[in-house]
C-alpha cells in the first residue's frame, strides 16, 4: 500500500467520516427542536398569547400587558379540561427540556459541534486541493496536525462525543479512502520499495 493511502486510511479519513456523523446525536436534535419551538413561543407571545409560565420559559424576554396594564393570560383557553391538560403537560415537558439543556450545557456543546463540522468540511476541502501533488505527504502531516488539534479540543469540550473516531465506521472509511485513491493516486510519485506498506 502506498504510504499516502495508508496515512489517509489510518489517520485522516476516520476523523473526517466521524465529523459527518456528529449530528446523529439525540441531544443535538432535542436542542434543535427546543431552539425552534422557542421561536414559536415568542411568536405566540407576539400574537398576545402569553402568561407568567411562558414568560419564565422564554427567560423573561417576553412580557406583554393589556391596555389596562394587567398581564395577558390564557385562562379562557385553559378552562377547557382537555385543552388545559394538554397545555399544562406541554409546559411541564418544555420546562423539563429547558432544565436538561441547561444542566447538560447543550447550547455550548451543540454550537461547538456545528462549528467543528464546518471546520472539518474546510479541512476536507484543503485535502482535495493538496492530494493532486506528486508527493503531498508533508502537507498531509500538517493537515493531520490541524485535524488532531480540532478533535482534541472538541473532545475536551464534549462536543466530539467519541474518544477518537466513531465505532463501526470501517466500511465508510474504506469507501471514502478508496474514492480518494482512485481519483488522485495517478498523480503521486511511486514510493520507494522500502516505503511500501504491506497489507
């Protein structure tokens, strides 16, 4: 096996493949749903549907009052047993999700996760630009260092949820590496026999 192919297969492709899977994480989608539903609550409040609980759940940012200065409520709506029960259940669920997101620091972790994915896409683009060179090993090592630092930082911040590459991705890594080799290997210098890696 060519040393460049071995470098890609063992030390670069596994992390780039893992980066694509970072958002396949339940808490990330919980936070995403919470973020969009938060905007919905703000919209409903803007239409005049607000009460102290909703104001609390939106961190006190939405406080609407009627013309006579009293707080607008949804008492009429809550008088319906079914509607009131459903509304209260949703509010309790919303409060529990809010507490969970705060305790797990999901806002920061999910923001870093998205940033990490974007940076990995940038590194992947750099990889595509350097691979056509006759001997890109030096540039590959530099890219590997950048990728390793990025992964290590995100592991510390708990936005990279694995201790390294994701488990059970050998098939995807081999497929990705094979694609790169089939596209770019014709540009590479032949490695000396003593540098060829047996597989």
